């Protein structure tokens, strides 16, 4: 796998994980947060507007939902994921 393909594969895996079922911000951070600057899947997905955080009324940040955007769904489809 090339240096360029590895981040795309990890991003695609992250987006597919989000597409499986509704995920909270807390669950997403527990599963995908990292302090490694080479594995910035969450930051890259937010920066590229592949995902968005939708607040949960009265639920705080951990209860907020992380959702795929149209761009995120398009990237998944282009990379062979439903």
C-alpha cells in the first residue's frame, strides 16, 4: 500500500464504520481518536467535510451524533463501499 493509499483506506474504513449505524460523538472519539499526527482520520474527515456533528438536544457533546455528509457518502461509493 502506498503512503497515499493508506490514509484513504483508513478514511474509507472510518466512513464505513459510521455508515453501519448511528454513532455518538463519544463513541466515535473512543474508537477513533488518536494523538498520532500520522493517523488523523477524525481531523481529516472533519476538515474535508466528510462528516458532521449534529448536537443532541440537552445531551451534551458526547451524546451528539456523528453523521456522514453527502461528500462522505460519495467518497464511500467511489471506493466500493455502500
